[in-house]
C-alpha cells in the first residue's frame, strides 16, 4: 500500500496490561488464564458501553480506541473500579491488577489495525501507571481536565522510548475530595510547567564553590526504577551539603528540571551556581551502572566524568565516591569521613533502603493517597531493618502530613504523639545526625512541646547551617514557637539555597511576618507566594489573613474564594485547632481575619 493510501485519523487510545503477569502465570498458569479471561470479558463490555472498539488483545494486553477522550478516560476509571472490586475477593498474591495509559494522538489505520506514535505513547503511559491506576498524556488531559469529576497529578515531562519529544504525563486521581484539583502544575493554561526563574535576572555566585545536582536520569527499562535514581540524587545532595565549604542547592529546586532537556548555563543562571553535576542510573537485577559528570557551567568545560559498574550493595560507597570526587575537583577541604561506613547513612538491609527510597518518592508527591502508600513503604522498611533511622523519620512525616496538611487524621493530637515517638526513636539510632535533631524539633513543635522543639533545632543548626532541610525545619519551629524575628533570616538563607521553590518558602516567610506583627511585609510575601505557587492552599490562607490585617477586604475575599476552589471542605475552626502556634492570641487574630474574608 502506497503511503498516500494509508488512512490517518485522530483517536483516543487506551492501552492496558497486567502488572506482574509473568509471576502470576508462573505460580498458577490455569488459574491465571481463567482470571485473565474473566477480567478481559468485563473490560470488553465496559469499552463497548463507552462507545469504544477493542483493536487488539494479545496475552495480558488490551488495546482499544475511542472517538472521544472523555469516553476513553471515563472507561479507564470504570475498568479500574470494577477490577478493584473483583480483586478484593482474591488473596493478595493472586490479585490481577492492570495498568492503563490513555493518549490522544494521530494513528494509522490498516485492515482494522492501528499503528503509529499515538499507540506507542499510550503503551509507554501504561508502563508509567501504578498497578490499578491510570496515566494520561498531556494531549488527553487538555481535553478532559474540566469534563470529568476527577483530579489529576502532573508527573512531569517524560522522555519515553522511541518517542522524539518528551510527553506530559498526568496520574488520574479518583478520590472525591480531589475532584477538580490538579496537583503539581506550576503554571496556569495548558499545564506545561517550566522551571520558574528566580526574581533576579541573574543570581550572584556565592563566595564558596557552589553546585547544583540535577536529577540523575533513569536508564532502566522499568520506569518504576525512577524512585531509585531519584534517591541516589537526593543522597548525593545530602552528602555534599554536609560540607561547610560548599554551597549546595536544595533538592526542591534542582528537581524542577526533572524529565526536561537542560542547558547547564541556564541552570547556572537560574540557581546562581558555578558547577552542575548530572548523571544517569541503570539498574539490572543486582547490578547497577551509574555515570556522573561535573561541568563548570560558567566556562562550559567538562571537569570530569566517571562511570561505576558495581553490585547494588555498593550503592552507598558509590554515592560517597562521587561526592568526594566533586569536592576534590573544586578544591574543597575534605571532611573527616570518606566512606559510606563512616557516614552512617546506609541501613543494614538493602531492601529496606529501597523501600524507604520509594516511600520518600511517594511522600514528595504530596497527596493523601500517596502519603498512605508512603506510610506502608516506610513501615515495610522498618520491618526489614528495625535500626534504619531514616525510615522512622519518613514514617513520622506521614503522620504530620495526615494531621496538618491533608486533614485526614482522626486525631491530630495522636498523630503528633506518634510523630514524636518515631522521631525520638530515629535520634536514638543516629544521635550525631543534624537532620534527625531538626526533624525531631519539628515534630515537637506540632506536639506543642515548644521548648524541646527549640532545643533540638538549635542543636541541628550548631551541627549544620548549610542544609536547606534543616533551615526549613528550624525556621518553621522558630515562628511556631513565638520567635518569629529569629526565623526571618533563616527563611532568607533558605530562599537563596532553594531559589526555584520560592512559592512555598515565601508563604512560610509571610506566615512568619504575620506572627511578628509585620502585616504589610506578610501581605507582599504572600502575594508573591500565590503568584509562584497558585495551587498552594496555605498561600491563600496567609494572603487572606494578611489582606484583612492591612485593610484589603476585597482582595481578602477573593483569596478566600480561591482557597475554597482548591479545598471546598476548608474549615476555619478545624484549621485553627490543628495549628500548633504557641501564641494563641495570634491564632484568634487569624480566625477573625479568615471569617471576615468570607470563610467559615
């Protein structure tokens, strides 16, 4: 058939397969085939109900086309809901969970078969979906965003196999309280996020060697290995930040470049650093290959490049080798430790470390359902290695998030008690850890044990004033404990170390200004915070309060209305009761301001 005879059309494509099918078939071939046939029959029926057509269904795969993206995404959600009911009746080891990807794209039709990138992208999205979950492309999202009672989480622009351009990827969220929400977007409009520029056109270079560690690229065939490469990146950042002789940009800023082609000179200008470290990770069984290269972004010179082919059990040594090579190259005085064994970072059980890495990735997605999954993973890590301090800290943060960020805790007081208990356990396992002291101080503050909170963050700052994480914990504890003026310079230092996470930190600074009685400065910071992070509900809470306190009632009511769009269930009283602020007169002030802004 000549090219001009091929029929091209725009179609919504649904691609599905079974997670772990090889294991299921290996354990019980006959039972698995019976279950698969039953599930496929259900899927075919739902596809027909949504006016779709099954194009192909070999093995555990199902490929279908729809004329409407709304029908395709709606069908995907219907399938997962129905299969979840069926799976609930099966033993956990025999459950058959499908992953589904949906794409809107150009396809070629020949003899009722479909070909082309539109199909390939749907298949790649399927591989990015969780078991029992749905991922959709940016082209599909643009059509369904406001047409279904669903929420979405932007996962970034992903480079997928055999597709020239990165693909915008969104996870579909089916929880009723997330309907209409889009988590993770930084810009309004079509939703293509770009790394935001810092307020200044060009940040000045610090007076000591400065470095940004970009997210290491996952080269493995399994997209689930992404959490592994993210964890390696974060751990290298942590090791480098321990040196008082380096200026190291925070994870939250460098990860805005994840999944995007980057220009190191642009990175240097955005972040105000001289050096950029980038690399890749390929994991295969018990082997791992890591490549890393250090670039002088000012001159464009590649200062060094290395690759490491090792057993996966050597991962901590590799991370330290990379960090030490960086420090030697930029002529930094070396710290006293020079091996993973001396840093005390690694758990005794590698599987526990991997569980904790995945838990950390889930927690960073900052959504209620991800927080619940993170908790399970941290609990599994602790079961595998009861002496793994970082897993206890991660588990504690899931309780904090439940009570004060998502409002999903039945008892914030009990959540605070659990967080403190876990934080104290972590510190007993790693008493020299500055981060563990900072985390425990944070947990004490949420439990309203303010004197102990201050004591812990002061210990953390005495050990390390270079860590963005410690600065964030310390600034939060200081202002919650009634020492707002002391928190302000910590926020400013954090803003320089984490220049692309300005929105969140400016909101923290605004809250601190409010508690300090500096209302005009609170308003200005909150307003900038909203501009940079328009999906952050805390930004609108602080902005509405600051507007009332500065006589801007009309703007306060507008901020209150935006808050209710993001969180229709927001309650002033419930929020105030959970807020761990030492000066309760400031809480009363906030309650009055929020009610005057039209909130209940």
